[in-house]
C-alpha cells in the first residue's frame, strides 16, 4: 500500500522512501516487486526538488574536489534532462556552477558580475518568471560562459593571479588601445614580481612598516600605467589593488593562488 498523495506531500522525500520500502517489504505478496515503488520514489524526489527554492549555499569551506565544468558533457546532460528528472538534473548543474563560481570569484573579485547574473537567474526561476526548461537552458549557456572565462588567462597570456591584477586595473571603465593594454599587462606582471620577491614578508599584514612598504611599491609600479589613467582613476585602482593583495597574500608562498596547485 503506497501513501496517498495528500499525506506524501507533507513528508520529506527520504521519509516517503523509507515508508514505501517498509510497507513493500512487509507486504504479504511474495516475492515483493519494488520496481513500481522505486519509480514512484524517483517521481516524488523530482517533484520535491521542484517544490523547493533554488537557494545558493554560501559555503566558506575550501572544497578541493570542485566539479570541473570544462569536463561536463553538455549533450549528455541535455539528454538526461529530456529523458527524466528535469529538476534534479537542473539542481545538479546549478550546484556545479555554484561551486565553480565561488572558487573563481575568490581568485578574481571582478568576476562578481558572473555571480550576480547567476543569482538573478535563480531568483527569476523561483519567482516563476521562467519554467524549468528555460532555466536549464540558461544554466547550460552560463556554464559554457564560465568555461570561456576560465581560459581567459591563457588568451591574455597572463597567469591567473596576473589576470586578477589586470582586471582590477581595467574593469569596468577603461577602454584601452592595444598598446595601452600591453602597458597595463606589464604593470600587472611587474607589480606581482616585485611584491612577491621583495615586499610580502612573513606576517607582513601585521606590521605597519611592511604594509606601508607594500602600498608604496604598488603606487610606484602603477606609475607605469598609460596617461589615460587620471589621478582619480589611479587612486581608485591603487586602493583596489592593495585591498586585493592584502586579502590574497599572507606571506611568501602563502596566497590563494598557491592553493591552486
């Protein structure tokens, strides 16, 4: 005997699963065929996901087993989505994107616009503005965009940490020529080389003199930026770069980028 729908709707999916299996095992029908039960549990689980809000889990723990979106077989994922359990497939993809985004934003704060777009997609789905099919399509397109962003450091001929400095110096307002872009890249490279070789001593963030030396070095190296960087823009960028260095580098060989390996 399977739970009636009104009662099932009030229980958690795992409770429903347990109840169904217990009733089937205790059934006097021998042998007990649970094929139908499993099918109904799958359906109930998918409906349960559909009824819940898609809330991004803000985890502060470092997950060393992040899903590599570049290895996802999009066509296989689409086929799985079309075949069955649409909500669970969408939920799995959403969670993979969420994990990857948290890691990418930690390495480069200018990627926060990706996170905001991701959150907006989820909010619109939760509000009923789009259905599950459109939401899944948006997730797939977004995942492909993240794959492109992951490879951008290669396209720009920069390391991941150089790219973070470069983005801070160029986003969002700078419209640079090819020559100016190369000048900014040189500043990003020189800045990191100098800081890591000379200024980022052990526990530098706890020492006023060391912090001051880092700020001076950033200012001096940024003097190599193109003339289009007005005084106002220069000071704003200098503050952003120092904030990034302070948050990301704690000492020699101790940075969020060293954890990547």
